[in-house]
C-alpha cells in the first residue's frame, strides 16, 4: 500500500518537515527516495526468485498501476521489468521458483 512521509511523521508524533529533515540527515536520502529504492530492490528480488507475473509483482511492491511500475522500474534500472527478467533467463540467473 502507499505510504507517505506524513503518515510516518504523524505516527512518530513529529512535524512532517522535521521528520523529513531528520530522515535525510540520518540516512542520506529523502523518505521518498528510500521508499522508491526499497520497492525497486524488492521488485528485482521477486523477478529474480519467482515466476510471478509482472502485474502481481508490481502490486506486491506497492504499485497498483502496472504501467506506472514499469515506467519507474525502467527509469531507475535502465530496462523494463520484462527485459530484466528476459536477461536473467538468457544468462541462466533466474530461479525456477
């Protein structure tokens, strides 16, 4: 599901701006960048280790719109999720699960 900096800040009883500043200071990236990176890592792992459909994977990592997921995946990793899986299969690096 979607998660926002506002939700996390509220759960921590902190001002959104203060939370965002402290998050970036502690981790070196914004909350939004952190979530994006986490989702892309999870997507890569699921593509590598499972034969789930790309739509299922996109939903599991927080994107209800597969086309948005595919566009972001390509922007971040330079290839579409389908191309990423095809390359893994071509090189024999994808799991058979």
